[in-house]
C-alpha cells in the first residue's frame, strides 16, 4: 500500500506540471512585445514546435524506457527536463537584446518542456492508478483535475509578476517548486507495482486511426485557445495583459471544471452524447471569438471560457473509448492518442504565424476557420462513439470513462 508521502508527491507533481506546461503560452505577450523579445507571430508559434515533437517522442518512447529504467526514473528525468526548461527561460531574459541568441534559448527551453511533459505526465498517471487499485477512476480524475488547476494558475501568476515588473518570477517560482519536488521525490519508493509493460510487435487495428484523427483535430482546437488566447485578446480587443491572462485562466479553469461536471452528471447525460455535443460547443465558442466586437474584450474572454467547457471532456473520452474498444492494444492506446494530440498541438501552435504572414489572415479569421475544424470534430465524434461501451447502461460496476485520461 502506498505511503501518504508518496501520494502527496504524485499529486503535487500534477499541479507543478500543469503550471510549468502553461508558463510559455502564459508569457506570450512578453515574447511578442517589441520592448522584450520582439518575436513575430511565426517565431512565437515556432517556439512550440520542438515542444510538440519532443512530447510525441517522449510519450511514445516512455513505455520502452520504463521497462529498462522503471517508472520512478522516468518521472525524475521528466522533472529534470522541466527544470532545464525553466532555467533556460530565465537565462534567456539576460540576452533579450540578442534576438537570435535569445530565440535559441527559448527553442531549447521548449524542447526541455516537451520531454518533461512526455515523461512526467504518463508516469504520475501510472502511480495514481497503482496507488488506488480499487478506485482507479477517482484517483486518475483527481490527478488530472489538479493538473488542470496548475494550468489555470499559470496565467494568474504571470499577471501577478507582470504587475510587479518581474515576469520572469513565474519560471523562477516553478523552478523552485520543481527542485523541492525532486528532493522530496528522491526519498520516496514510488513503486507502481504490476507488470512493467509488454514487448513485441503490435498490430494496429484500422479503427485506431479514426481515434487518432479525432485526437489530432482536438489538439488543433485546444491549442488555438490555450496558446493564442492572450495574444488574440491583446491584438484584436486591445485588452491589457491582465485581462488577457484572465482569458487564459478561465479557459483552463473551465477545462478542469468541465471534466468534473460531466463525470458527475453521467447518469443523466451519457458519455457518448457528451462527446457528440462538446465539439459543437467548441465550434460556437470559436465563431463567437471571431465575431465578437473589438470594443468588447469581456465578451471575448467569455468566449474562451465557453471554449474551455467545450474542450474539457473530449480528450479523456477519446482515450477512454479507444481503450475500451481497441482491447488488443489497450495498453498502447493512450500513448498513441497523446502523440496525435501533440501533432495537432504543433500544427496549431506553428501554423498561425504562416497564415498571418503568407495568407494575410488576422487572428479573428483564423479563429473562424478553426470552427470548421471543430465541426469536423463533431462529425467524427459520431464515428468514434458508434461502438463505444458508453452505450452500456450505468451500474455501480461501470467504470467512469471520463477519468481515464492520461494527460
């Protein structure tokens, strides 16, 4: 049985990882400010390409490395990579006047963030499930809710530090938290128990690619809100940095709240219908963002809150449905879908810059165009829920599908 200190360590890691993950997009206004880094939209989006690539690589490689190194070492490596990312981000502020050098530091920093995300998140989900084998659903839900709390806290902290004139206080704070977590984790057993994994070639069913496409399209929709909200509020609505941070905070807060809400009301609203309805909410939020008057920044902020609700349960449901249906590769479904989600993340994080520079589109037009992606997601939701086990009537023995998310 897990010690209380082990449980505390893993759940604290969820919060810290959430804050670290959103540190870079939360500081988007700093990166694009002419008086700071002065990055163009293309350069800003390009920052996240190495993060997406390395998150894909790390999440796919993690299972094999776990067999040789153990989950605890993978977890510790992830924390070290996160710490490296925060350190390089702080160092980059000292060379802001050297544009190319500063940008190089930022690219290496986001590379470290991708590795940290890809190693740490699957590891802490593994620990949470192993610590509470009788209540796995509740344990994983709690962990991912705390991860969501961390993502919502990052914009709050950046607004606070911006008010103090020390935006770099956020990566310093995160770095200190990671060091404390590392020191505490080293003294914990953190033994997940059970088999370490499987080996050999796996035949991928054709249906997997339907789930993979859903995860990719979802990644595009989430990233348009999670990475570009602050910049959109500033450029389109002329909102202050504090208001822009509020939009990002509300988005991630609603992502977290939605996960809990739909888990609670599953008796009245089956998961398959949640999966079918939420993409329409995302599409409506994106269209509202595109059409909101420039003189109404508050309305713009509310559209991002709505988008957070729409995004909330989609990825965990996709992973849950995939694990239940694709039983022959159930152990590999989560990692594969997370990889495709990260591909969508990379496309949206980088693609906005070229669309602005080469196609002459502004962010409002791009948000409107992304609504089409959300509508495609809505159509695809009917395909992935055709054979979903969520059609089984609820009983006390039926697992809560919303809590299977590995992010």
